[in-house]
């Protein structure tokens, strides 16, 4: 059975189990409770059939664990169930974080998947990127592995190694084995430059506390250099707090709704632009890609939905939520989203992501591999010869969005087709 078929089977089975349990988890009224118990009865019947008629005696502990993870993944790809020992380890790791390899993770197809790699980290150097699937971590399969536990395995002392088997979904190859050395990964700094025609370009690669303040300082710098228009580059921004994304959006918005936070048991909290915090009132374009997540998505959604800026690039990942560890009687815990961030349009960012008004492929090239399929250990991933999203963003600011879209369409026609749309895992969607 090929890796892709295995992933499909795991995904399908997890989805089915999740649907069977979903009614029991989310039932709210007496009528709904009845329906939930009906679904639960079906689930227990399936478990009974597995136990009595499967080709061999199943490991019911693994069956139950698979069902729990399938249910959690079907409603929240960032959720985890940890038993008592795992949760103690999780708390200890959070309190004593050391070195790591720079990956942000979620769950996809029943396996641990990459949301993005922190720029400059060991994972980014080896070209790991959005949509890659971690088949094993240190020799342990990630199928049904709690997401939080997988994250713990990536932390350790500086200089120690993490062995991965990575399935590069966008390349369609078998899993590649690679070894990464843990390091203390610094938050990528905010950078700024001028790009001619009075256009400043500000790159923001994380959303750590103080990012909005740093961006404000960089805006002042490019203004002194004569910037009249601005590009805000949020590509590969996977790290940080959504609250910092709200502060970032406010730098460019004098009024209006930035977004809101809401959950089943979390009262709606609206975020409104404060005029005194706005520092840039001139033309603005935002660049995103499939590795834009969290706080960067909150900012991008606010600026695009409010029509304060055009967005150029790829559809973002879809991850903006408030998460909590909910402890259980046995000492274990369920870590899941308790509230989601919404853009001004009223769409949940985690469910819908952010789709640019001017789609452009990021064109990131994959690193070359050796004869055994392993990624090189010391060379960074290759970058395309020309930064097409940045080029298009500058074009939007120079000639306008309509003309920029027209030139994109003309270029695609000249090449004999259209560029493939990018799916939520960074995988090109098939042409219809």
C-alpha cells in the first residue's frame, strides 16, 4: 500500500469515527441528546464488530485512542488528548522550553502535519514547509499521536538531534529520512527596505509581543526615506499571538472593526480600530502565502475585509483560535480551541483562512535530494530567481489592482493556461 493510500485510509476512518462521536459531544437539547446517543450506539456497535469479527484480535487501547484522535481532528486539527503522564510531561516542557527545530504543527489525514517552519530555523534551512507530513519522529509513528506530544518531542537540549521521516505531499515522493539538530531559534526580526517608486517593503515573519511596535518604527524609517506606498509582507509568518495581529492591523486602520473572538462558552469580544494607534494612512498591499497563520492571518483578514488593503499571494493556512488545556478527572487533558477569531466579514479564520484578492503562487523551490532521497543537511532551500508575489504587490501599488489582475491573466494566457490554485495544504488544486 502506498503512502498516499495509507494517508487516505487513515483520513477516511478518522473522519467516520469523528462523525459518529460528534453528536455525543455537541448535543445540546433533549432531542439532540437522543440523536447523539443514537450515533453513540452506532459507534459502540462498530467497536463490538471490530472486537468480535476483525481478522485478528485488535488492540482495543489503540482502537480507542484512534477514535479519540479521529473525533478531535474532525472538529479541530490543533486539538490533542493527553493521558495523565503525557499531560505532566506537556506541562513540564512548556515551563522549561529549550531548543527545538522550528516547526509549527497541526494534524492532517490522521498524521502530524507542518503548518510552517520558522524562518532561519533548522527546519526552514532544510526546506520543510506547509503541508509536509511527519510520518515518524525519532522512529515513532505519528499516526494517532497526540499533537501536543509530537510538539514535545521536537524540544530538547541544544545540539541534540531529531530524526524525522517526512512525506513531501507536494512532491508526491515516498517519505524522506532526515536528521535535524535542535537549536535556540530566535524570533525573526522585522525588516524594512525601499523598492523604488517611493514604495517601502516591511517583512514581518513572526507575531511575538512587541511586533506591532517594531513595525511602527520601521514605517517611520521608510517614511524618512520617502515612502508614499507600503508593502506588508506576512509570508511564512506562523509564530505568535493573534492579539499581536490585532495591534498590527490597527497601525493601518483609523476606524472600523478589526475582528472579533467568540466561542460556545466565550462571550463575543469585538476589536475596534483606535484612531490614535494608526500610523500609516497611505496605500497598502499585504502579501500572504500558505505559511501565513495565526496572528498574521488576523491582520491580513482585517485589512482585506475592511478594504483597507489588497492582498497578494496564496491562500493562508487557517489557524487563529484561543486554545486551552481542559483537565480531566484521571489527570489527563484535552487541549482544544475554545474560541475562534473572526474577520470583519464574519468568517472564522480557522475555518476559511484568507484568500488574496490577487492570487499569485509563491513559487518556492524544493531543496535537491541525494540519491537516497534525503534532503541535504547544510544547504538552504532554493528560492525562485524572482520574487513574483512582491513584484505583483508593487505592480498593484503602481498601476492599480485592476491593471495588475489584467496583466496576470494576460501572462497566464500567453503561457497556455492558468496557474494552479493552491489548496489548504499547499497542494495545487486540479484543474476543472
